[in-house]
C-alpha cells in the first residue's frame, strides 16, 4: 500500500495534476504546492486528434495503472464492453452521448457524475456496463471452481 508522498503517514487519495505525486489531504497539498516541479508531458504526435473537451492532465493509462484502487476492473473485462450489442445500441442515443461528453469535459467530474446519475438513460447505461463486467467476472470465477 502506498503512503502520502508529503507526510508519509496516510494512504494517498489524490494526485497532483502537475507532477503526479500522491498526497492524502488538503494540508499536504498546500505543503507540496510550494515545491511542486511539474512533469513535462510529451507533445501529441497528431495535434488534430487532441480533444478540446477535456483539459485535465490525467489519461486513461493513469487510471488503468493505479496501484491503490481496490475496485479496479481488469482490462480484459473492460474490453468486453466494446463487444456488447446492448451498449452499442444505447450509445446510438445522442442524449446519452452528450451526457458522456459533458462528464468527460467537466471540471468537477464527481459532481457531473452525480448529476448524470439522476438521468434514467445514464442509469440504464451504467447498469448495462456493470452487468457486462460483473457477468464476465462471475463466468471467470465459475471457470476457476
């Protein structure tokens, strides 16, 4: 288990967007920001493919390689989502696509998710995602028995 890079006492919950160190609290962030050395990101190879919607400095790779997340879904199970006809049918709905884009582009993603969870269409989408991931997990567990 990782420890906060600032106080070395507690489990970190946050990541500095500039230098990527892990910290546990606002107090540790305030101590850290005075000495923060931003990490240079490599320039994208094709500037046209860069989306203007998301301005945060994390990537999918950051999320997939988090060591301290207990609810992490293995990449193989995530790939099952792309093979689902039900999900593809749901994603044909322009309102759902707009909701997903607004969450992705939101400055406060947690608040955007809470708002989206009030939409029945988004709930149907998230339930379908969970069903696919959980059914695959159960199939894997049953195969191991």
